[in-house]
């Protein structure tokens, strides 16, 4: 368990994340190694910084959940 916390601290430092970003990554089900692997190198200018990447994933998931909820509400409205 302590080893896991060390990995999260390492990812936090290497990816320049704050505690909120780490909490978001954990909520998204990511692990510290995946964060470190997604650090863009100089030869990958198209890659977003890890912080932006995390927020982008979260935004997409929230949008998808909202769409699913809208469809569910529409379907319930049609049944009545």
C-alpha cells in the first residue's frame, strides 16, 4: 500500500499535478504508471500535458453520461 502511495507521489511530481488532479485520475480509474507514460516528449508536440489530458477525459465522460441520462429520460417520457 505504501508503495502505491509512493508511485502516486512520483506521478504527481513528474506530471506536475496537484492533489485535485491526482484525485481525478483515481476517480477515472487510472494508475500512476499510465500518467507517467503519457507525459509528452519533445518529439510529440501534438500530445497534451497530462493535466489537460486528464481534464479532457473527465469532460468526455461527463458529456457521455449527460447524453445517456437525456436518452433515458426521453425513453421514459415516451413510455408514459
